[in-house]
């Protein structure tokens, strides 16, 4: 069982369904383990996906997540941004996931639920359709083994792809331009709550949401407190591999991630970065099982006060370039002098810029995918509306 940071879970593993819920507790407290199924593409994994899985886990005890293959996604939706291997690893890193099924079927059936001994499946309150426009959850809905959770407002894979397509524009300085507005209309639909740093984001952070994502656990005696800092923008598999490597440095790691404010990220990364604002990045990082705590708006230079305040034992940075602070100084001077700085090679060279380039390179493909998805959803909504109108007419005629 993978630890959530340094926290251990007590939920039984894969055999829980075969041995219906016998736990290591007193007989009067013994109960059946509720096994929950979720499935999806999980492309461009973001805090919306994590929030869905958090809500699903709260409905039961043991969460199994099925992830579709590249071929299945291409057939029904269009080309994924990430490979299936990258997507598998990203989902495994989400702390509410107990088990992952690779190559899960695109249409969720009772056979799949029974195969993995799941009581029901959970999906967000949005529409998921096959290539021929059918509801992928129709069978389990009719059987009563379907539960719905609230979709996280302000983010979607479609939206994030749209934000990255804006990388060809200077949206930090041209928010009012008609060309920019066209892209926000296409990809950032909803209330116009624009961030000056991420442009199309309508996400509104609340203290409750942070509490839901946070572990709430403080460092314990004997823990090795490790500090890392950065933008962690578009939280991706490169970040996961780095944080996993950091986590493996100790038997009892307590990993603190310092997130820089949007303005700071834009200063040292330039272009239109960050793609996601600091509130979105906070939830994305908190959802990772290798992270224990997040410092929101951490100072760019790692100071003595910061190290003393968190009682930091080790400061790590990946193999990416370290940009100087505003005054030209090295932000890691203090931990280097104290002998607690370490450069860590995770073996993964993927960067946020690489992901953006994937999108821009295949711009027409992804724009077509988004348009195709919207067209299918509109057709489904109209069909449902027509059915409701027909039922209303039938009820009216029955009364007459």
C-alpha cells in the first residue's frame, strides 16, 4: 500500500471484496468495506480530477480507479495530451486512490463493477459520451449502481488546453484584446472572473476547499522535514517523479512544498506563465500523496527564518535551472552554507514548457477535439430536453 506522504492507510487491499469487509477491529465494529469505482481519461490531471476522486473516496472505504488507454480515448474523444503510462502514474500519485486499473473500458458496465467487487461507480455531474453519442454510464445508472458528485467549477482539460493555446499570445498584457477574448470565450466559458496572471481561470478558492485537500497532519518527532519550492504549474508527471524521489530520501519524510505567487513565477519564467494560478496550484500539489504540507506564496529565496520556522532538515531542488532572485543572488545560498542543500535527479526531464509545446504543436487536433466534444454534449442535452418535453405532454394528455 502506498503511503499518503508519511501517513499510512488502514483500508484493506485488493482482497477486500472477496472477504467482505472483515477488518482488524472488535466484532461489534466489524462492517463490510464499501468499494467504489471511478473511471476516466484523466488526461491533463488537475485538481478537478483530484476533487472528484476525493468525493468518491468519501462515499466508501476503498477507491479503485480505471484509466482508459490512448486508443480508447482517441476513438471516442480525440488524441490525449499525455500517454497512458504517464496518466497511470499521475492517478496513482493522487492520495485518495487505493488501486488503479490500467486499460479500463470506456463504457462502464455492471460486468466491470462486479469484476472488481465494487458496490457502485461515481462520476461528476457532467456528460460523458461514446463516439456514437451514448451515455457511457447508462447501464449502471439503470441498475442503481451509480452515484454522482459535484464537478469542480472553473477547470477542465478543455479549459487547460485552451489556456496553453493562449501561449502564442501575450495574455498577461493583452487581456482586453479581441483575439484574447475569442479564446476565453471558446475555452474559458463561465463567469468572467479573470486572473491577471492566468487569464481564463474562474476558480474561486475557499478555506474549506484547502481543508478538504490537506492532510491536517503536523510533523512528528523523528520525521525528516524536507523543503522544496517552485511554481509546480500544470502539476504533471515530472513533478510527481521529483516529489517521489524527495519522499524516498527518508524513512519518515515530511515534505513541505513552497509555492511561489503568480507574479513571482511570471518574473522568472516569463511568457504567459503560470498557466494555473496559485490557488489552483495549491490544490494540485496538496492532492499528491508525497506531499505533507504546502506554503502558499513562499518567498523565492529560502531564508534562515523559513528554515528555522519549519525546522527544515533538508532542502532539495531538481535538475532544472535555478533562476537568480531579483537582486541577482542565489535563492539557495543559506541552505547551501548550512550544508543541507541537495540537487536531486528524478530521471524525468519533462517540464511545463514541454507540455505547452505538445499542445501548440498539435493545436488543430486539440481544437477539433474540443469542438467535437462540445457538439456531442449539446446534441445529448437537446435530446434529453426533447424527451422531457415529450414526457410532459404525455402526462398532460393523461390528465385530460
